[in-house]
């Protein structure tokens, strides 16, 4: 089997290899090409950012939107099982607040916040096992 190789400087050579090596090189090039296409599809176009602004350089695809919708639906289903206090405190933790900051904001003890978060974690444990 003949294999063609293009150098960076533009030179090109062809050489003969065994069939199994030729197939391996061919499959390797296909995988590399697929990865490159996937990478281009997943990344923001810098030209779009420069010339048209960030809102025209969206990197989302149809599948990304589906995945996000499924994630948000699952999140809402999980949070629906919590009490209002547990939900509020978990959302604050998710936003980056510490348990002490949450306790200060709500005028309660850190122990109370900790207990409600641990109870929420226990309720949500089943989602880790069975999404």
C-alpha cells in the first residue's frame, strides 16, 4: 500500500508500506481528522468575537442544548424533593457561599445549616446511584 506524507514545508513523499501499517496510518488520520472537526465545532470562533461581538460567536450546538436541557431538568427534579430551606441553602452553597456565610445571612447557627445540607445530601444520594 502506498502512503503519502506531506511535510510542513510543503514537500511531499510517497512510500510503500505493508497493508496492515497502511490501514493503521489511514485509520489514525481519520481519527485525527474527526477530532479536529469536533474541536472546531465545539470552540468559539475568535473571528466572530472580533468582528461581530460575543453574541455572534456562539459555540453551542444542538446536542449541547439537549444536554443542557436534560441537566437542568434533572437538577429541578432533584431540587423538588428538598424542603424550601434545604433548597435555598443548597443553592447558596452552589453559588459559592460558605456555611458560616449562609448562617449569618439567615440569622441561624452554622450547625443548623450543616444539618439541613447533610439531610439534603442524604435525600439526593439516590440520584448518584440511579440518575
